[in-house]
C-alpha cells in the first residue's frame, strides 16, 4: 500500500536541515531558489548534490546551463530564504540588495553567506518528480563565521541555546575599590579568592573605538605575556563590525581571553546575543568573557543572554560596585541554572558585608542583602 502523500510530507517535515540558495545563470542573467535538499557527496573528488523539482524554473536553467552555486545561509538570513522560495510577494528581483561575486562558473555567490560552493554539473539522476544534480566543486569559500539558518517542521530557526555546565566568576571591583579608597584590602581579597572568585586577573585594557590601542596591545602581548584583554565599549549597537574586527585581531594577536566590556552601559539582550554569537565563533579557540553593567534592570538579563551565547567568564563586582553586575547576583543566577562556578556565594556575601562594615561604604555600594542566601 502506497504511503498517504500528506503523511509522507508530514514525516519529511520532521527532518531538520540547513537552508541554501541554489543559484545559476540564464543567458548571463542570475537566478536562484531556496533549497534544503543540498548534500555533500564525495570528498575526493569534491562532489555535492541538490534535488530540484522537475518543471520549476531553476531546474530547467541548471539543466541547460550545467552550472550552479550553493549559498549556505546564516541564522540572520531568514528573509533571503523566504525571498528565494518565492514566499515574499511583490519581489521582482530576488537578488535586489544581495552582494554577490562570481568565481569559476560565473554563477552568483553570496558575499555574506556562511559558505558558498561553485559547481559544474557532472551527473544528473532521475529522482521521481525531482532531478538529482551532482556537481563537481570548482571553488568554495567560507566568508562568514556565524550560526546557520535551520528549517524544521515548516519553520525557520536556529540552534537552541545550550547553557554551559561551568562558568568562572571574577571580581574586578575590589581592586578598583583599593585604588579609590587607598585602603589595602588584602584580607578581603584573600577571602574572596578562597571563596572561589578570581580577584582582578592580570589584564591589558584596550578601547574598541581606538584601533591604535588594539594594535599596541597586540604588539606588546608576547613581551608582556598577559593572556587576557579587556575590550572597552564592546556593546555599542552601532559598531558591530568594528568590535568584531578588534576582537578577532586580539585573538589572532595571541590573547586567549577577550573580555567584552559594556563600558557605556549600551548592552541589551539582543545586542549581547548578536555580538557574542558572531565573536565567539570568530575568535575560537580564544575564550570570550564579559564585563556587564547593571543598568535599567538589564544586568542579569544580559548575563543570561551571554550565557546562552557561549560565554563562561564573567567579570563582576561585590555589591554591584562601580555599576557592574553584582558578584553575588551572578552566583545566584548560576545556582538557579545549575551552572557550576566552584565558588561559594555565602562566603562571597560574607566578604561583601565585611567590606561594607570596614569601609563604611555608602549605601550605593553596599552588598546585596542576605535574603538570597
Ligand atoms: C526551506 C525550503 C527548502 C526548499 N527546498 C527545495 C528543494 O530542495 N528542492 C526544490 O525543488 N524546491 C525546494 N523548495 C521550494 C523552492 O524554493 C520554490 O519552489 C522556489 O520558488 C522555486 O523557484 P523557481 O520557481 O524560481 O525555480 C524549498 C523551499 C523552502 C522554503
């Protein structure tokens, strides 16, 4: 008994896939369509395949031209996926505003795809109402390092966020407090370290708005031997590319931990997410850390966005000193999320209280109340 067509379609819809735009040429004009049937076939020789419905325009163009390109879409390119599937009415030119280049075959290849593959058809197989085109890969590129666009059950999406199992918490406030007050806090620093919170790790500070500071830090890295760099103004919404560029250069320049500092309190969960997803992929194997501020109640929301974007290093300050997110709040969040930090929140809060008592700190820098314990 033949399978019911609807049941078959519904079953296939459960298969998750990436999304590509297959491009080709017709009399020198570009054409393209969305396809998820792309697959790798062989490494040597390099071959890929795509299955296209007989009778659609792109199918006939590829059969005639004998060339096609595969453009693998990134998570932020849903609109392109819809557009090239003919799902956006009133679009007359699917390539409008899409930056493209060509390589061996002359088919359009997206400048901002996750990856592109330039192919010449070497086999065509019958596949029922589809044709399986097998292409010999003549050239390929991987212009963007970012998360992929996914398609599942007729919905567009991306990888679900996984929370890390472990995170490391550092306190950068206590050392600044020493500088500001002139009071040595050796005992409190030792207590905080004993509580499992790293105290002001050695670092180099650079400003994302000033490329000279980035270059100077890279030039000095090998000599100074400090592995951790703090990049100021790293969440400015208007400077995405500049921050990415600075972070990538610092990682390439030898820094193994790049801390993104929300210097002007620009961060919001969306900016945090977009920036970190792009940076974390780009600077691997270096680690991305964050130094977030607690403004407009967004501190922990931003910390959660950072955790979900692959960050496991958090710079904090006891009691939220200097406007940073409070060490004890972050430790509490980690506890709730079952993320191990190796730190004791109770001991950290004890240090915060001892600081407030000993230094008679003004209300604004007092530690968080003990209701959380
Ligand atoms: C996520 C997604 C994946 C698709 N994958 C394929 C595919 O692999 N093969 C195919 O023939 N059509 C596929 N389609 C449908 C084509 O994109 C659609 O029919 C398109 O309008 C064809 O363009 P054309 O008529 O200009 O050739 C897919 C559509 C979507 C939304």
